[in-house]
């Protein structure tokens, strides 16, 4: 370097456009880079990282922070930085000698997603936070199970359960909530499921917006009133438009009739005009009257003929559109009623309580959510001066998709640049499409305004696009530049082709044998012929199938013609491949129609991020198989497995076994399919039994992975589907493993979890099957395509917005609110009389506007994925009145003149093969169902019998509707887990006070660990609570002082099996099997003595319920003794209330009791399937389920 030329020689290594170089070399405390699609932002970011290290020898690897949107982007960024640093160091090893150490430690750099960075920050924080630094992420199964339990708590109005789940300061609030006179009515009307779902949404949507449960509880609803006040001038604006604009113009041009005879339309207009001429409204009441008259009398029906045309010329838009818009605005002026305010306040508070419960659960369990990562990382920075000055430079990619919680972390790290730190944010307003992930575009707009405002901040635009052909770019600019002009909220910055780039010039100068920009639309023409049958009008599904079939044929034609596409790496044209095509859709709902069309044509394709995992046939077969392992004698599960590819039998063999079982079935007995399989195919049963044992010992995940060791089942699937099935087996094993890590290796629990997820239609993404090397058409959502590019893109566009709001919705602005007035309230919403709440009208209006803006940005992202060719796709049902139809985007594109080709598909291709009807693979005889009269349960438990005896309506709620009764029937002072833990300890305790201390030690130590690891995984959390152990220990010590316990201790000490604990039974009774588990019984010279533990207080549930359980157990034991030849054995039973006075009085059964009990059990088994669930009214006052009972 010389004095004449002070620029270091290594600066020549910096590549890129002038704008890129200006950005990466910026020294401003805040630099905002607006990086359009394909403008090289990754290169700019990676070179800036290298530039910062190269230009400042004092800057270390750990002093630069780079945050990306995805793990893939972070990995790509790291690789590019490595290559850049290595290349620069190799070129100038002396001048850049300090880079050697940086290169060696580059893998320690802070280059990651913001969540990964937050986790690292928490791990490094030590004890700076009130959480365990080794806290784990919340497993999905545990989260799902917790929210089901919270829903059940709301359903049963279980204040005790919810109160115990809350931190102390929230319990008074919960008590106030449950005491509300509207609480039960609101839960019944809006459903506990809807309220719990809204609470769960709050924990993400409002949390990411920087809100808290406390803020939600204190929300007074004033935001809604503020919104209404902001529209106060609408009625006056309407008055001014008509009285000062439209009516004078109509009079001036004679449209109101003049001296001629007036039409009915003119008469209506003139009468209304005379009513208000010279009488300006004096207050809001008269303005309301004016608007009501205008919309109800003048504009309903709409004026027609010349008058309508004259009005539309004045307002420069269709009159129907104007009326619709302003009718909506007038509806927004309707204030919320007092009833709405009361209901929405209750909903906000119910969701705040649910949110607080969820926060406390995570705290107690030492688990954190994704949002927690950001929140806790922010707390680390706030509490530590070291972290506020740790980073000299912060770079954030895709900033337009940041949420308020993430922005708060970034702001705290940057600290406003007060310590000399720089913040370098890269984003693009036009590509913000993640509102559903709570992204807030206004954050990026705020930084943009700050940078464009001058001062020390810089605003730089990267506008040269290195992806898309020049002709396509020009069309994109023409289309979106026009869409986002004027008062649009989008700052549109046009994309341009590279300057002075020889390769781009060769590409853009060449001609291609296909249109660059085309439209393909499937159309259903309108016909007013009276004899046209309705089925001649194609439905949406048929139109989509026609559309994608036409698209597939165009792909196939390009392949056959070896159409040229530009190869970026080779900088030359080459023949198109299947993997060069991408079909981008707005939602996954299009996937099934694309699959049908492409499979008919035989096109290779790959679906990306399909959410139909539990809808796949192989997934259903696997879930059925796991359910069978948990219940091997269940004939439905067994039949499903026999008929599935995972069994290995042919369809004929499976059918023969099922037919044999029906042939052997008795008049009233269950289908003996398991017995038939054991006898006729012992090899099949042995394999099934082996899988069951493997599942019990090694877990469900091990069984699923074992299937792949002998993957003969894959022979039943062809082509790419075989790869999908294989991946789905592995994926389900992963889901099962996640459950097992969270809840333990419980076969029954895992089977129930998977069956619930499958039967509820839960949306679950399928695994990614293929890498970039598979030559197949890519089918994906526009969101999944972000950051990708393809030579040929087919983009399906639709003006249809997002899904409707749920019955109880969550709003960042309005908190939580009901969509409709609950039915029990009179005086529904006054606007239009449709029963909608004011909060819903406002949320819908604001969401619709924001959703439309995001939909336009989504189209832009889809457009800019294309390199050589873009095909816009859509369907269109031609309306009767085209002029009155709302505008649609695809139609406006066709009318813009920007398209090279527009084609409409009005008929299906006759040559396209149709799906044949499904034919059974087996020629076996049809199976006939046999009638059992009277129908009754094949199996009945003590709990089911007790509930049916107490009140059939309660049985219906618990067993037919799936409501949970666990907390009431089994619960102790801390819920159902407490009761189960108590029973587990009681089955092993020696009935001595010092033994209770050994099983339930006061402090954690060797004894505690010994018991902890013996416990089933679901009970370990309960056992880990010192308070719960103390509560149970006190109960047992108190019981140990009783005479009843002394007797049990003596019997237990003698050994020899005198004391039978946790004894399972299956006893037949006239075609019904009695099933259950007795807690405790023993035999002596006085007979058989049956006892049942109760950890709940005596007043928690009616004694009648428990007594019925005991007589069921006694009946089962009596029938078992009779089957062994012991008739007339003396039996007594009693309850032992561990919280009360120990044993209740024993009931001694006398001759004739059991015949009567058996008759009652048979009646209950019949009633359970008869549908007669009328409640027993006289028991309502004492019923623990009365709060949620429809019979009350």
C-alpha cells in the first residue's frame, strides 16, 4: 500500500453490485436493506460478515451475531462465510493474517435461527434466570394431553383442579371467574373446547405479541370502543356525498325525471331528497335516520337503468360495491351491548386463567415453549450488562417476518447502538407472508421509516434480480407496480435485470419456444337454459381436476419437446427436466386434486409438507396395529390388521379367518376372531404376540422400526408411493418415540394418543421424502417455496381469503371474544340482526383487509420463484351478471394485456383416463351381521355399572361423550394423578408408619430415587412434588394407627399370598364379561373380605356410586368362586376413606343378593347400548356432574 493509494489491496476481493457493496461496507449504527427477490441478499450478508472481520482485526468471531429465518439458511450462510474467508485469506495471507484464527474458530460463530440463539443464550446464562438452564423443550404429546385435561376441567367446572394448577396470586382470580353467574351458561353455549382452544391460541399469538396473562385479565375492552369512535364521521361523509354530490349532479343532468313522468326509482329518489332537502341533520340520531332511509328505502333494491349508470359515473365504481362497502362500515358503528361486554370479559378472563395455568405447568415441569426461548433470552440480556455489549455487529435476515417478542430481544442486544454496535437488517415488505406465525410487518416498516428519515441510519435497496428472465421481470413490475401504486401500504421497488452481465445478456437475448407468461384457467360457463340439469355445471373439485390435468399435459409436452431452460450454474440453456417444474399453491387443500390428475397422467411428482399424514392409508393401518397390540382380543382391531399389508396375509386368507370367526360366533357372544386366529394360524398369532411383548418392553417405536427389518409389506405399494410408505413408518416411529420420552413406554397410553390424533383428523405434516436429486415435479405451498427458485413455475391463484374466525376467537387488538351472541341471551347483535358481536365485526373487517394485503404479497412471492416461465392457474365459475361480480385477480391479469398466452379449459379431455370404481380384491362371500337381542355391552366395568346405576345421563357424558370423570372419582387433593399414585403405593406398602416414610421420603435422596425410577413415567411428576408426597404420607401414617390397618399389616407380614392386592379379573356373565381390578381382599375363617381405597373425601362423590362399585367387585369374586366349585362363600365389602374415618361399615352379602346384583348388571349392559339415557332427577342435587349435565 502506498500513500497515494490508501485502499487496501484485499478490498478488490469484494464482489457484487454497487448497492451490495454499499450495504456490506456500511458503518452506520442502523442499516436497513430492502432486498427484493433474487437480488443476492445471502451473498451480501456473508460478505458483510467477512468484511467486518477482515477490516477490524480486533473483532472476534463471537462478537458478530447473524440471525436467519430457517436452519437451512443458517447452514448455507455458514458455508458461504467459510468459503469467503478462506478465499480472502488465501489471496492475501499477509495482509489478512488475523483471519487464520477466525477461520479456525468459525464453527463457534453465532450464526443460527433466533430460537437456536436464544437457547444458547439460556444455556450460557447459568443462574441468571429463575429456570433450570438445562430446561427442555415442551414435547408435543405432553402439550396435547395437558390441553385436553384443561378442556375437561372447564367442561366439569372443576374449580379445585384449576385452582391447584395456578400460582397463588391467580387462585383468587379463578375463584372470581367460576363464581360468575354467566360462567356455566357461557361454557355450555360456546363449549369448553372452543374456550380452551382460544386459551391455547393466546399462549402463542398474544405471547408473541408481547402480551401476558395479567394484561389479558385486566383488558377492559376499551380498544373496541376506540375503534368505533374512529369511524364517527362515516355517517356524515355519506350524507355529504349524497346531498352535496350525487343528488345535485342527478338533478343537473335531469336524471331524476325533470318534468317527465317519473319511474318508480326516480320517485323513491325524489321522495327521499325532498325529505332531507334544506334539513341538515342536527345530531347523530338524525344522521342515523338519514343513512337508514338511504340504505333501506333508496338503495334496496338498487336503482336501475339510466339512474344507476349516472350514479356510478359520479362515484366511479359499481353502485352495488359502494353500497356493500358502506353498509359494512355502518355495521361497524354499532356499539357492543352490555351483554356482549360481559360475555367477552368473561372469555378474556377464562383464557387468561388457562394461559396462567399453562405457564405454571411449564414452570413446574421445567419445560419451555418456542416463545419462552425468546422471552427468557430477553430477560438474560436485560439482567446482564455483559450480553448488552457482547456483540459489536448484529445482522438479521428476513426481518419482515419478525414478531414483537423477537424484535424486543434484537433491540435489547443492539441497545440502540449506544455502545457502538451496528444493526444490519435485511428484508422485503413485498415478501411478508407469515402472519399466521404472528409476524408483524409494521416492525420492518418502522425500521425502514427510521432509516429513510436520514440521520446516521442508512437505507439501501437491492434491486437487481439475478434469478428471473428480463421479459418476465418487466411483466411482474407492470402488474405489481400498478397494484401497489398510490396509497398502497406496500413500498414497491421495481426489480431490474443485471447490468453489464454477459450471461444474463445471452439468456435474455435468446428466444424460447414457449410463452414466458401465460394463464391457464378451467371455466364453467354460465347458462340460463331452463332445461339445463344442475349436474352440467362443474363443481369446484371437477374444475380443479380439469385444470391440473391440463397443466400436466403442458408439462409433458415441454418434456417431449425438450424445451430449453436456463442452467444458472452452467450459464447456458439445457433441455427441461421433471424437477425443473414446480406447482405452487396457496393452501394444501389443492394437493388431493393435483395428486389425482398427475397420477392419471402418470407424471412423477413429489408433495412437499403435506398435512394429510393421519389421512394416509398406511398411517391408519399402523395406528390400528398399535391399538391391536394394546387390545389383542379386540375383533375390530384384529380384523383391520389381518386385512392390512403389515400382516402379510393375502386378502383371501384374511377374509377366510374373519368368515370362520363369524361361523363360530354364538348367539350372544362377541366375535371370537382372536381364538380363530390362534387355532387356525398360530404362526400369525405368535408374530402378533411377539410384537406385543416387544412393545411392552421396548416401546411402540421399537416395534415400528422392526417392521423395516423385513419390509415385505412394501411390495403392496408401487413407484414413489413405496418411498412415501417407508418414510411414514419411520415418521410414526418418531412420533411414538416422542410420546415415550415424554410420558414413558406405555403401550396403552401410546395407542390411545395415536388413535386420538388419527380419529380427530389432526393436521400433521408428512415427512419430506426426497432430496434435490429426485427427478419429479415439485408440488408445494408458496410458503414452502420461500427461498427456492424453479425454471418453470405454475402458480395457482385464488381470491379466497383465510379460514373463518372460530366461535371464540383471539385478537391482538381486542383480546378474546365470541363470534356470536350465545343463544341463551336475548337481544342479539342489532346490525343486520345476524347475531354477530361488535368485536367479531371489527376483527373480521380488519383481518379481511390485512389478509387481502398478505394475499397479494403471497402472489408476489409465487411469481418471483420463476426463472424462465410462469403459468398462472385458476378456476372460474361464470356468473349470471359479470358486471356485478366482484373482481378477481386472475381475471384482471388476463385483461391487463401482460400475458403472452391465455387459455380457458371449458371441457374435460375425453382422452383422459378416469378412475375405475374400487373392486374388492377378494372374491369371498359377503359377511352378514348377526343380530343379538337384546343388544348389550360385550364388556362392562365397575365404573360403567356404577355410573349407569347412579344416573344414565352421567354415564352418557362420561362414556359416550368422552368427558373426564377422573378427578372426581379417583382424585385426591391434587387430582387424578394423585389418586393413581396413592393406589400404586398402597399396592406395595407394608401398612406400617415407618414404611410410609420409606415409600414417601420427605427429601430427595437414595430412597427417593429408588422409588422414583420404579414408578410409571406418568406418575413421576406427581411423585417429584414434595407437597404431594407429604400429603399422601400423612394420610398413610394416620391410617397406620387404626385397628383396620393393624390387621392388614399382620396379614401382610405372614406372607403366603394371604393379602391379595391389585387383582385383575375377567368374569363371564351371560354373554357379558365383567372386567376390573380389586384394590384389596383376603380370606379367613369368616369368609372373603373385600376392601376398596378412596383417596377422595367422602363428600366428593355420592357413597351410592362407590357402593355400586363394591357390589360389582363382590359379584365378580362370587362368580369366580362358584366357577371353582366354592358356592355360598361368605363375602363382605367396605370402603376405606384415607382422608376420613378410615373404614366405612362393612356390607355382608346374604343368599339372594348376588342373583339380584347380576340381574342389575345385565340391565345396565343392555341400557348402555339402548340409547335410553334419561337422567334420574331426584339425584341432581347431590350429583358431582350436575354442572355440565344437559338433563339438569
